[in-house]
């Protein structure tokens, strides 16, 4: 079995993000989102993976390389103009070489990874396994309607959903899916839809099984999703998952699980509450409060401020009596407050911004 990891945008309508850069490389708990997908594929026993690159793929090949440091063999396939998820699969036909495969959307995070999908396939050998889970507003997802466990309908981003079951970003297919993809026509969105490929399998008499996702799942297409994913991943970490290489000076307070990279210093009068992760070379100055649910990238400097439930990328500097909450700051961002009293702010901003409150 092989793995297919889709990264870099494969549809004609990319959901906008309010910060810059390739969203698959935005860190969750200080690790790029894409690396979680690779980790999950490896944990399922898959060793050969192709990353299908869409138009926004900067930094992916540099970060992953040939996959050897992750215990994988990684190849790269350039989709070209984005024409939908089913088109991205079609581009990988030669790599897949007639084997069943797991398709993993690179901006998705699943608590239980992909092993349940592989186990379901190995137990009964269906033609496809699709993941589904209830969501409050299914209009932004592919939606599957069930009668018991029988699939009644599948729609892509319906205005009036027939159920609350959203398709998660993991699928398992046999080569039979190519017979359907070859017959697909572009949808109203001018894309070859993976939902229509799944429906085509059913119409041709193939067996499709629904894998009900029991743990949490996040599609990190929006900043609010990233923040929730960051908090969830941090809450699942144990002592063996984080580094403890920094220095906590006398008079500082650190409680809960806090990871600290080499060269990081928590100074006297500072407080860090876990779950939280501080990258390498971070300085947490006097009068600063960090956490819970916060990750700070390498080289960050926080002085006299408060930061909680936030993601700070590398080399962020926050100074003065400001309380950041539910914030995402890109690389090399500076936030300063000269006000006499603490101000609460929610800030989502791209790289190299300068903000004075």
C-alpha cells in the first residue's frame, strides 16, 4: 500500500488565509502541519509516499527532502494548474502503479491518524474507505448521507446539507477509482470532485465503506481551526514528546507540561503555564505570562506581556502591557504597546508586520 499526500492547494478555489506563506508549513505545536500527515502514514505501515504539489508548495520539498529522516521514501508530483482533488489523484497514477493507496489532505489533522482506515480495508477489502464525522455546519465540506451504514448521497459543499456528516480529509482507494476518474466531467466549480468519484464507484456497483472518525479532526483551512488544532495537539503531548533543554531561572514559575528548546530562557518574574512549547533561543522576560495553549517559534522575545491560546512563529517580538489571545503572528512580527495598562488584543497577521497598540 502507498500513500498520497496532497499539499499546496489542489482546487481552483483556495480558502483565503489572513497570513502569508504555505499553510501546510504553518506550525502546530511548533511542527509544520504537513509533517503530521507523514507521521500518520508511517504509523499505518506505509513507507512509499508521493506528495502531490499544488501551486502553493513553497518550502515543502526543502522541509521533507527524500523522506529518509522520517523513515519514508518520498517522491514529488507536480499537479500543474489546480483542477480538483480527483485530478490530483489522476496525476499520481504512475506512482501508485496499481496498488491500493491512502489519500491524505495535507492541511488536515486527525487524532487517531490513518491506521483505522487501513485496518477497515484489511478486514473486508472494499473498493474505498471514506472517513466521516458530525460537524456543526457541514456546508463547507463534502457531506455524506447514510441510511444505517448504506450511503444514500454524497455532495460537495451543499447549500442545504442532507446530513451533518462531513467527509474528513483521509480516503483509502483501490485502483478501481481510476475507472471513474477517467469518466468525470468538471463540476460547477470547474473541478474534478473526489465526492463525484466516490459516488461513481457506488453507481458502478463498487463497495464503499464509511469509517466513522471517533477522535477529534481538524481541517486547518482557517485561522480559528489552526488555533484549535494547536491547542488540541498541545493537550495530547506527554513529557517524552517535548524537549526540556531551556533554563528556568530562580524567581520564574513554570507549571504544567512546557517544552523548551536549546538556549531558551524563562527569566525571574516570568510565568509559563502548560501545555505550551517554546522553540530554541526564546526569551521570556520579567512580568511576562505565557500559556496555556500557546506555541512560540525559535528566537521569540516576549517582554512584559501576556500570550495565551496563540501561535507565534519564528522571531516574534512582543513588548509592553498587551494581552494577546487567540492570535497568530507570522515570522519576524513585532507588537509593541506603550499604554499604561494592559490591553487585550486578538491579532492575526502575516510575516514581518509591525504593530503599535
